[in-house]
């Protein structure tokens, strides 16, 4: 038998274990921090679990602090519709300050399930309890559309007309509201497009026709007819000929009306419908003024459809039937270009030569010369191409085309590995005051000239000169060739044959670190960082640079901003007392407390306009700068996926910063405003699924739309990724998306899916060549294949200069610069590094 003392010791050990290893309960503050951290990291399962545990421990605290609303938002993100609706309903039932937002989300869920009646119930309740809400306009708009979709057209019309009256702008210097509908106002145009469709569905053709005609005739920018003009043109055509004949024929209209509708279709790349109206002009108005333009535009449409044989027929008709009109000159130029696309170089060159002979005083005469050079290069006839570069330089001596022709000559030298003559040409080019830049096809810039000279020197084994040349190009966040020069320097530093030259240059630069001049120290440290592969040396030089910035005024313009701690920090333990305060501020406080920035940021911005809350006293407090509020608001918009607001705020401030400002010395929060990562879930899901780096998708998106989901370009490209209709229709077919509508491109997830799919196709065409993919995205894959072929290599340092479309080349510079910074800031899953 064990002694009693043993049992006493055993009892004490059990007691000690029980009292020592019990995990204390989390404080509310600790729980809140854990929840917020999980939400910010998109760890929704963990956040949901923490919220549910909190609800079971302290239901009062859970509801007073609107955690049920946060739980509903998380459930909605996880597509758990039942849990989302249940939690939103508890928010509504207890009359939370967030009731209006809960009702809005309930209405959206009801709509997505097809229950339009339930959607209207939620929307009406929202508008009843919160008529001044920031979301009341969206709710009113959606309510009218819900009635329309339910075929209750009379109510939809009444609501839309009321919205138009409310949206009407006040007359200048008058308090009265204009009674004349503003058909140039985008919101009013959108409503009228729906009103016209409603009247049409009701059989009221006269009213519908009047509205549709106004929409076609009164675009805000007639050169860029919007989606509503397109809707109206289609509706009018259908009313003219009947649904069964739509697209097969067109009604009998005036020449002007045919032309107006044709241009709406042509701009929106619906070439078959445009052609119907252009043909009507040609067939019915042989003596009228629009005929030659109609013939020409038919040819342009066929070019866009890559039906080049047919396009030539129409261009040649213009020349044959209207030889004395100015448009015949353009038609001849287009004929030559189209023959080139058909790979008929002799015909193309002969047409360009005819252009030169017939129009010696044409403003674009130089293009004929330069295009002949391009045609010959595509055929591998570099000897003949060099003769034409010399001829062009002589013809346009002292003018910009001379520089463009000399640059074409330089590219031929590089393609032939004729580095000695390439350097001669590059030295000559450097003396030109105007190199065309991004505004002229075939243009270049000083940075490209210097880089290519360094590249030529490197290929001639003149390594010390190459290193000095590369270092002369500034490196910064937006400097494409500065970055490429640094990449070349890294390669030289790792090569056994060349690393001694890099070491010698570093030793020379080290002497300059002792200079008394801050700019000399800065430039030397900047160059040493580019030459070194040592993290320790890079950090030492960064500290040198940081210190020199204090003595250099131009480097002191970096925005000095403080991120304010806004929103309530404390937990509510009792319900709020009813006091006369700014409602927007209360909503902002609650939403910021929960970390729901997409709704918090607009409420915070609205609250600042009232100047009637406790925040007003903070604004007047001299210790708090108003610009810090602007900065904080931009950060909150960025966190809420309104990235375009962040970029539009920060970019103007950074225009004052030297281009070679060290990226590592820019505060992280400011860098993320410049390079935000919105729509993370869609980017990661579709990007990785399609084997496209989400950071590359962001780089394209930043350049295409600046993250504006609703934008439409001058080329009728839509949405975040800026797709034209022909491309998006092709992608929709490949994705087997039936009944796809162009408006779907304004939905971020759809735009990202289409962008991922299209970029995946391009990467299959240009494997591991993001620069070539970027050029293809902007200028077309056929053109990129031509430029690649001319360079005779897949080295971007040799094929990028071959990009003749300077808009596309500039696009590559910017996308690749974006990509570089995004790779510095985020990993492949868009988690912060």
C-alpha cells in the first residue's frame, strides 16, 4: 500500500497543474484584434469562428458592437447566403445603426437569387428608414430597375423620370431647376435608355423613338458614343425594320441619320451593323457628301475584322470614284498598309511609292517612306531597307522624320549585330533635340538611346564603358530603362569575365562617398547599390542616401503624411444615447471599428462635409493637419477596394519627386497607394487558375484603367482590363459563357476572369516573356510577332526597341515598371512582403 504522504503530494501536483496551465479567457480587446487581423488577411473561416465564440460568450457585447453585421459580411464573402441573411436580419431586427447597410445587402442577395419582389421589400424599407443615406441613390436606382425587370414598366418609368428630375443640374446663377432633360448627363442617359426600353415594351413606339433619338443625337462626346447611344441605335433599327429583320436590313432614313447610327456602331466595333448604314448611304445617296466617307469606313471596318482582301476593294473604290477628294489620299495609304498586312510586300511598296509621287506635299508624306522601311524589314530585305533609311534621312534632313529613319537604321544594325555602326548611329541620335518619344510611330527617347549604346558597348566587350553608360540612366520606380540597366549590371557583376570591371567601378565610386557635396555622395551611393549584390552594402548605401536627401531640396518633397487613428476604439457596453450628431460619423465609426472599409470610407468622407461632429474639433485642432485626413481617407478607400481613389490622390503628389528616388525610402503606406492590390480574391483565384501571376494582372490593370471598374475608353474598351467587344466576345466563347453582354465587363470579377484567360493565351504564345505579352495586350499579337521576328531574338532588350507603335512601347515600359514594384511589395498570392 502506498503511504498517505504520496497521495498528498499527488493531490498537490494535480492542483498545481490545474491552476498553472489553465488558459485565461481572451479580453474583448484581444478578441477584437484577432478578428480584425484574420479579416485583413482574408482568413474568413478563422474570423467567423472567433465571432461565433464571442457571440456564445457575450451576446450583449456581440450585438452592441455590431459583430453580427461583420459576421454577415464574412458569410456573404464565403457564399454562405443563409448565414448572411440570418445575421443581417438580426441587425435589422434590433434597429442597429447599420440597419440601412444590412437591408442593402439583403436586397442584393434577394436579387441574386431571382426574388425581385423580396428585393423591393428590402429596398423600400431602406428608403423609408434612411432616405438621406449614402446608398439611397443606389437603392432608388436599383428599385426602378427591379420594377423594370419584373415588367412593371409604368412604375419603373415613373421612378426613373423622378430620378432624372432630382438629378437635373441647376441653371447657372439661378435657383430654379432646369426642366429640360440633360441628355449629356451620364446618369440621366442611363435612366433614359431604360425608360425608352420600357416604353418600347409597353408598345408606346412614339415615346420610345423620341427618347432613343435624343440618346443617339446627344452623346456627351459624339466622337465616342457611349453604351446608351449604342442601345438606342439598336432599338431604333429594330423599330424601323422589325425584330425579325434586325441586322439584315435598315430603314429608309436621311443620309445624316444613317451616318449617325453607323458611327455609333463603328466606334463600338459592331462593324456588320455599321456597314448596313454605310451601304445605305452608298446605295441611296450617290450624289451626297457622305458617300466617300462611307466607302472609306466600310474598308476600315473590314480591316478591323482582318478581312484585308475585302478592305482593299473598298479603299480602291474611294480612289476610283473620288480621286480629287482628300479622302482618296488616305484610302491610298490604307491600301498600301492593308497589302502589307496581307504579306504582299511588292504591292504595298508600289502603293507607298505611288503615294510619294502623287502627294509630295502631304503632311504625312514621311509615313510612306518609313512604312516602306518596315515592309522591307518584315521581308528580311535589310539591305534595301538601309537604302530607304538613307533616302528618308536625306529627304527630311533637319526634321523629325530624319531622327525616326536614323533610329530605324540603328535597329537594323542591332539586328545584324553590327555593334560598331550601331554606336555611331546612337551617338548621332543623341544629338537630336526631338526623338519623337511616345507621340510618333517609330519614335524613341534619350533613355532608350543610352541603354542601347551601353548594350552595344557590352557586346563589343568594352565593359568599363558599358558600365559607365548603364549607370548614367537613372533608376527609379517608373524608370523602365533604369531598371533594365540595373539588370544588365547585375549580370555583369556575376560573370567571371566581367565582374572585375564592376569591382573597379565600385572602387572609383567609393572615393566619391567622401565628397562634401551631398549630390555627389547620393549619386555615388545610388550607383554602388546598383553594382553590388551584397545586402549589407546595399543597406549601408541606402543609409548614405537617406542622409543626403536632407541636404537636397528636390528630394525633400516626399509627402509627409500621418495615418490617423479614426473610428471608435472602445467597446460599447450600453446602447448609444440619442444625441444630435452627424449620422455619417456614427456609421463611419462603427464600420471603421469593424474594419469594413468599402462602406466606412464614403461615410467618413461624407461626415467631413458636415463640420458638425466631434471630428470637426479635430479638424480645427492645429496638431492635426487636414492633409492627414485626406491621406487617411485615401488609405481607407484603398483598403476598401476603391483603389482608383487612392491612386488619384497620391499620384499628383509624387510628380514632384525625382524619378530616381529610392523605392525603399518611400513609406510603405504611400507605396501601397501608388501600387494598390484590390480585388485580391478574384485576382488570386483566376490568375493562379490560368497560370498568370496576379501581380502581372495588377500591373496591366493599373495601366489600363487605374482600377476604375466602370471606365470606357476612347477605343470603346470596357472595365478594369479594358476589353474591346471583338476580343471579349471571343473570350466569352472560349469560356462557354452563353448570352454574354458587354456590360458584364464592368463587373470586376468578370473583367479579371477575362483578363486572366486572355493573358494566359498570350503567355502560351510568348512563354516567359511578360514584356512581349504586355506589348501584345496593347498592340496585338500579330504585331508583336512581327517585331519579335525583326529582332531575331527573344531578348527583350533587343525586341522592345523594335515596337513601332510607340504607344505600345510606352505601355510596355509602364507595365513592366509596375510589375517590378508589385513583385517587391507582394508575393504571388498578393500577401504583403
